[in-house]
């Protein structure tokens, strides 16, 4: 075989991994009866946050956290800038976040966007409506502005089958907001298309539809108009909830399916709605989409959930009535990095995007061409690398070893190397809190840390309490931290830890 023949074969191999649409074939997902082709549709993006489908022009409209709105033309996979939203405040998790594209008929197209601004040192979350036409936006109309923060802004939007806006807001890092129905933070808000309060809202003259939320990151509507959310817990109990009017979802009084933290007489009269599913250790659930197509038969009547910390897609199989999760599968665990948003198309294709250039990248990320938009579509043959969904136990067990427990509960913030994130999460290496008196670290593990200034350095994020850990688990974490990352401090016994409680 001569050199020219070898070169031609090599070129053919390279071209076979691409299509005429400039998409890159990554591999194949094999299900029980179906095969799905995994392709990369766009790359070199700047933290895409939300994906919307323009059914009129066959575009995917997506937001980038720093303020850009772009379109991905599905005919050729070209990416073009639509607009840059003015005055977007972007710091850590703030910025241009959720969107909803509303196309009820030919002459009425709106794009609703949620983004943060900062005025006189105060942060706000804004719900704005634009007129949308053929990949352009005009006529901004600010419908609602509520208090925001550097975290916990929520911000997903959907337009329900009842032609109302549903806006998932975070508690703005103030726990009490979630239970106060006079406040619009930590709520599902129901809003008319023009920004007014619907006459049939469950609380007269109020946008509030449901309450008791910490930081919702996903919002979707399925069959029979059922609404689902995904939500970040604190140190425990990330959740997926089924939303119903006038229901209280518990935060900060209760997390997951547990009993209230401190039950009082006044709380005994409150009915809390438990989640469909909750996760401890937490997985950082993000965007969520309902899959109702018959195209991928195994996934029909499922929620497709993107996750950040666990770096995976979760397939949450629903019961026939859509009111329970009966099975869970994990896909692409640690393969593509943090996954932020997911979108299902009428033809049964699934699009999702990575979030590896955001404020909290995981080990090995970002890659040079991050961030990216991916597609899953039905195929007949296996190409490239093969992926299989892994059935997930609904009650995961973490092996009691310091390393495993640290990776499950601590590494997403303090990182696998213990170095944290400058200005956000403190380094554990040679830290006085870690290497000082044995009781100091024990108390921090038990009670958390609300003081954001540590050793004279101000940090953006506080540390939650990990008092749910068993004594042997907390002791193992403490000893792992005190003897790793360059630390050489003495270990602590379980009895010594118990004495600090």
C-alpha cells in the first residue's frame, strides 16, 4: 500500500466522524432496543445557560451567561449572535440565565428572559419580554423585577399550556424569603403574558403560585399540564418536585423527604409537599425537560435532567400518571463535564449543553473547545465509542472512607486537590482552621460557617452544616482533610468528635 493510499484512508476516517452539517460524531448510546447517536453540534461557547427551540425557523436559541443571545441554525449548525442584553450583571452564578420562547401563532412571537442587574450595590433579578421575529429581538418590556443576590437566583421560565408565564425564583440567599408569601423570592410565580397578575391565581392579587424553594435550576411541563422543577439543596437533599398551586415545598424548614429540622407547635399545622425524588450526596441538578415522544421508546414519559456536580444526564422514568419517579438512569457520568440545560424537540431529538467555563469547573475541565451543545438522535448503527445508561440506586451508599466521603460532600467546592476557588471557597491546604485545635474543624463540620471572612480573606460563599453525617463519617472526613493537601496534623477519634457535639 503506497503513501497516497494511506493518506486517503486517513482522510476518509477523519471525514467519517463528521457530517455535512459540521457536526462531530462522538459515539453511540445503546438502550435495550434503541440506539442513539451522540453528536457535538456547536463548540467554543461561553457558558450557555438555556436552550429554546424556534419551531418556525428551525433554530435553537440559547443564552450565554455574560449577556449574549445566540442562534444555532439546525440546517447547517452555524452559530450567530442575535443580541447582547444591556446592563447584565455577571458574577459567579449571576448573569443572563433562563429564557422561554413563546410562539402561539404566526403573528405573536415573544422571547422572555431572566437576568440579573446591579444598581447602587443592590442586585436584582429581572423578567423581560422581547418581541421575537426570525432570529431577532426588539422592544424590551420589563415585566417584573425582584431582589437578587450573587447566588440563589433560580431563573428558569416556561409558558404553560394555560398561556401563563411560570418563573422559578431563588430565595436570593435569604432563607426566610422562601416561607414568606409576601415575598417573590423562593417561589413559583404565575404571571400573565403582559406582566399582570392573573385573575385566577390561587392567592388574590399575588403572583405567588407555590413556595418553599431554595434555588430551582430546572422547570418543565409534561403531559396533563404537570409542572416539574429541579432544585439545589443545601448540603443535602437536591430535589425534583411536582408543582401544585398553594403547596409549600418546605425550605428552609424541611429538606427532601425528612421530618422538619426543628418542629414547633406552629409548624405542626403546616402541610409540606415532599419531592418526587431527592439526592444525598447532592448532584446539583440543573435544567430539566419532559420527554413525551415515542421516538425513543425506552425514555417516553421521562424527565431528562442535566446535572452539574455529578456531571451527567439523569433519565427519570415517570409513572403512567406522571406523578411519581419509578426508575432512574445515569448517562455520561464525568465524560462531558458539567451539564447545564436540556431541550427536547418535537421530532424526538434531545439537545443539551455543557457548563465547563462557569465559576466552578470540575477536575479536568474546561477542555479547549468548551462549552458545547450536544445532540442525541435515533440511529440504526453503532458508531464510535459506546455508552450505556447505568441504573441508579434511589438510595446511594457512600463507602465510609475519608477520600470517598470528601469527594461526595466536599470536593465540588474545595476541589479534589483541596485548593478551593479563589475568592469563593477557601483552600484547605495549610489552613489554620484545618490544622489548629482539633475541635475547630469539628465545629465547622457540625455547624457550618456563616462568617464569609476567613483569616482576613473575604469569600462569597458560606459553608452549610454537615450535622446529618454519622459520627464515623464526619471523623473520617476530618482526618482525611487534616492529613492531606500538604497538611500533617494529628487525627481525631470518634469519641473525641462526639465530645464536640
